[in-house]
């Protein structure tokens, strides 16, 4: 077996050499691109040989200070180009060859729809030319690109265009210079037949910035929303953080083949086209929201990531947690703050909590890795953002801003650590934040247990708080957990908080930072209910002793939008958990009246706030429900959720119908992506889903009508989704129509694949197997692979079929993908990593597939790391 190298944080050493200046010459050719790299280098540690990283490239020559080195003066060993003897300062010139066309891993320089593009984060630059491929080596770059002019009329790289012109033989060139020092992971190059839309933004400092979005010619009419989102992001970052753009050009390029969402290369962001292209007829509200947040995210990286970057990849959350936090705050301001917060919490619980409880759990600052690509995780990104949010909760918005200002003042132009960020936050506010370190060092979701003791005579309510970190166990270090809390009286009116004789107002943040604590609330009348963790003030699992009636009180009256949502969600979860237990005992589920009444109350008020009610009336998903149990009972969970859905559908059919009709009348207008329409469309689609769940032919026909007459993708796709779950001729009618209508539109066809892979139709596995042979399916496009195989892996009922056929199928498919694109294969493995959570029969079946995968001799180190860590 291979011996993969583990990289460890504790082994960090500063680089033995600096690279001050980089000149690159690209002579582009699909199968044989020549790269000439000229590096101005400086020794920083005595005696060490020079070692440059390289991967998948052919070195043709090496010259030192203009003198060609003989083959004996350099060697290639273990992915390194080694030169034993180099002086204090020198210029190194390397010529090498690469094959972009064969690059199906989509790392380094590759082709997408025949156009050249790059992806260098985390360690892709070493596939372009030998280099010190690490984020703490910062240099200025000058890049000359030469290519055939008719095939590649557009030639782009980072920074400013210095010069361009024609060359003999139909070739042309462009020369780019980026004045800002950057690590090589922020390098980018694009060459192709592209068109652009252009706009301008004037910064607070009166700099006129030319903004361009480049796409393939047929997509030129789908870029306007992304452009406007970019301008909103630029404005927002100036207003909220005083951060302005620092060059005269900002370019975005959208490509179809991309492993992730997008990449923040300096002044040349490269995007998965999914996060740029939108027209109302082809993109849903969710797509629009995703575009706005990813465009903003990549733009925000210009300061949090590029101007201040990471010392090493263990610090990834320094830029990602912070930048996700920033894009969340931006989207909250663009949309509705409370809606965005609820969405983010749903997402965190659905994807990050299971990751943090499973075998791949890691602290937001991981301590070791085999392939860094495997650590671009929900934990580093989303939990990282929650930890950044804790600083803001503790310091307030102004204090947080002071910390950000000091962080940039101290570290602009540097490659730093998460400790530098924490220190800036602390120093700017004159506080000690050293206990925050515990959030960076320990994996797992903390549990906070709350038990109440009420003393009527003294009118005191004692909250007995206990924190634990099951993933770490007894020896865990306590975490600083901010608990935002309020208090309601028995009729739901807010009460002031009094602690230690002091009036603290109607809400305050209690910092719970030890294993165990008692918080005594004074002047508390009988029957008062504490409202804990408002706005989800920390990424924890809260276990309280509140009963259903108390949750219902919070659901009806708490002033915090998040907590009201969470209270109703808790009631739904509790009802579903009881139903799961009943079903497992062979009994029919009985639905608690408190919950049904609470839903009834919400339905009465739904039209007053459609966006919030659309979230509140959506049942918890199967994964989140499964997380509540030690062993995940696949069938019982699926049945319980379906049963509750049809209960709510039938019981409230009249209310759903009336909501549907009212909103249909209100939405009879041209599509615009805005908070108001978004909310109405979400609630109307939800109503339609429930109506279809009644099983009545008239509602299925209504859904088909809704599908056929929709004037935008949100409505059309919403209706189609409602129909894919039913056994009715309308299902096929709509699916076929959708395919023929959009067959030339890859992003929409992705939805068509995803819908079938995620369906709870009993034959989903057979459908998905057939779809792998569909002419539009391809293993080389990550979006398509994710749409079919990624979504299938998340489909509890289909993937976890009791006979194990879902496991065998996905394992076979992952092995095919692994040969082409290891990063994507490793991602597809994630549902297998949860194997210990299922019943013993399924455990054995899943484990057998993991063991089979591990035996494959050519398995990539990406997949190896995931499989190996899941089995141990
Ligand atoms: N920095 C990019 C972003 O968050 C993601 C790059 C991911 N690269 C990778 N190899 N996983 O915007
Ligand atoms: Zn990012």
C-alpha cells in the first residue's frame, strides 16, 4: 500500500527561500503548453537546498543566473525539483511543458468548453510550473500569454493589462502585471473565445473601476444580475467595513467545468457558471440568492484572503470563516436578516453537524491533512463563520469593526494565522479573548444542557447550565458560549431580565464559559419561560427541559424571528421523533395536539409574513431528523416524515388552498428577484406541495397547470418538484416537457438530473442508474456529476436501500470518477463516512464498500484519506 504523507500544523517552518518577483511566459497549446518561469529568489535560511514543488509536468530546462544547468545540477524527487547549490540571491529560469487537455482533475491549467482556465487553490500552481507552492511566499507577477488569435481572442491574467499585440502565424499576445504581492494560489489565467459585459464602479476614494464579466457568447444575456450583485457588494464593503477595491479592473470569468463554487484570484475571479448565469426563465430564487452571495464572497476575499492571506493551509478558516461571515451579513442586509439567519442555521444543522459528529470531524483549524482539498469543509467554512460571529456577538458590531480595522492595519500584505486575527480583535477592544482558542482546537458540536429550578417564594428562576463536548470527551476544554436570552411571561409578554439585582433590559448575552454554571434570574413571575439562544448565538446543540406548551408559547410570542422559528421546528422534531418510535413498534403515529394547534395558528397568520412562514411550515429534513437518534432508522424516519406531511396536507387543505389562491393573485406580475416576491413564491410553492400531498387528482392537475403556465423557473421548478414525488402520469409529462424545453441549457438540465436523483419515488435507484447512460450525462463535468451522483448519495431512502444495492452502485460510480477527478470523487464519498450511524445490517454493507474502495491500487490520495479515516 502507498504511504501517503500527512502534513501537520506543528511541523510548520517558514520558507527557506523567498520569491520576490515572478515572470511567466505561456505559449498556449491544448496538449502541449510551454511555460517559462523566471523567478527572482532570495535565500532566507543557510545551507538548505532549493526545493520547488511540482506535479504532472515535464521540466525541459533549468538555468541559474542565465546559465543553463546540466542534468546533474538538478533532480526531481517526490514531487520536488531539487537544486543543491544556490547562492544568496539568484534568478532561476525554468522551462516546462504541460497538457491542459488531459487535465480532468481541473486543477492547474485546464480546458473548459475549449477555453483555457486555471484553478490553483490549494496546491494547483505546482501543476503549472515548479514553485514554492505555499501561501506564505508572496511575489509580484508579470505574465505574458501567447496564443492563436482566432481560437483564443481573449487573454486574461491578474492585475493590469500592460501591452497586447499581434505575432506572426496568426498568434497574438497579452502582457499583464499585478502590482500587489500575492501567493501563487491566487494566480489565474484565462484564454478563449469569450464575450463580456462591462460596467463601472466608483470607489469611496474616487477610483473608477472597470468591471467585466466574461462568458461564452451564448450566455451573454445572463450576466446582468451578477454584475449588479458585484456592485452592491463593493458598496456594502465600503459602508460596513471601510474596505475599497484596490485596482482599476475587476474581471469575472464564468466556466462550465469547475470543482467548487468560485475562486477569488486577484482581480480575475473564476466562477462556476452556476454562480453567475441567471435569467428568470432559467434560474430559481435560490439560484439568484446563491449568485449574489458567491459573487460577494469572492469579492470580499480581496481583503480577507488576498490583502491579508493565510500563513499555511491549516489557517484556511482565517480567510474562509471570516469571508463566509461577511457574505452572510451582506446577504442578510440584501434579503431579510432573520430569513437569512434561519436558512444558515438549517444548513449548518443539516450538513455541518453530521460532519462534526462523524469520522472526518476536525477543528475549524485542522491539525493535519493528507490532501488539503478534503478540508474545504462545512466545518472550516460554516462553523468557522459561526466562530467569527461569536466575536461580533461578544464585542458588538462596533467592537468587531475596531478589531477588523486593527487586523488590516497590522497585517496588510502579510500571511498570518487565526491567532493574529484573535489578537487584533482582543487588542482593539482591550479584552482578553484567549479562551476563544478552544473553538479552534477541538472538533465536535458542543452540547448545552439547561435545567430549571423555580422558587416561587423568592421569585427566582435558576438556570443550571452544563456544557459538554461528546466528540472530545471528558477532557475537553470549556468553550466561551454566548447565550443570547430573554424571558416571556405565561401569556407571552416580554419581561425584563434582572440578575444580581441589576436590570439588564429585555435581552442580554450571557457568556457561558465554564463546564457548569448557574444563572439566577430574579423577579421572575410564575410560569415565565426563558427564551434561550436567540439568533442562534452559538453553534451548539441546546437541550432544555421546556415542555411542548412552553415551546408553543415561544413559537407564538418570542420577539426573536429565529427563536420563534426554532421553537416551532423543535415541536415538529419532537412530534416526528415520537412518530419514528411508534412506527418502529408497528404502531400508527399520533400527532401531538399542541403541535397541530401551533401549525394552525401559523397558517392563520401566514400571509402576513410569507418568507418566514415558508421556513416555519417546512418540516425538518430526514438527515436533521436522523441526527436526533443514536441509530438512524432509515425507513421509519422516511415514513414518519411522509405521514406528517400528509397529515398537515389533509388537515389544513382548506388553508393551504386559500394561501395558494391569494398568493397566486398577488404574484400575477413579472418576475423580480426581491425579498417580497421571494417570500411569496416560497410560501405558494410550499402550499402547492402540501396540496399535492393530499393525493387528490385535482391538485396534481393544478400542479401540472402551474408547471406549464409558470413564467419563471422558481415556479416551474417548484411545481415540477411537487410532481416528481407522485405516481401519476403528470410526473412523466412534466419531466419530459422540462427536458425538451431546456435540453440546450446545461445548468437547467443539471436540475433535471438532480430532481430525479433526489426523488422519493420507489424506483429512484433504477432511474439514476439509467440516467448515468443518458446522452447528457458525463463524468467529466463536476456540476453534472454532483447533480446525479452527489444528490443520489444524499437521498436517504434511495441510497440506503436495505439490500445494499444503492451502496454498490455509488461505490462503482465513485471509482469511475476517481480516475478522472479525485477532488470530486472524495466529495461523493461523504455519505459513506456516516456508516456507523445505521443499523448493523447497513453498517456491514456500507463498510464492505469502503473496504472494497480502499483495495483499489490506483485510488487517489484524496479518496484514500476519506475512506481510511472513515474506517478507523
Ligand atoms: N477559495 C475558494 C472560495 O472559497 C474555494 C477554493 C476551493 N479549492 C479547492 N481546491 N477545494 O471561494
Ligand atoms: Zn472563500
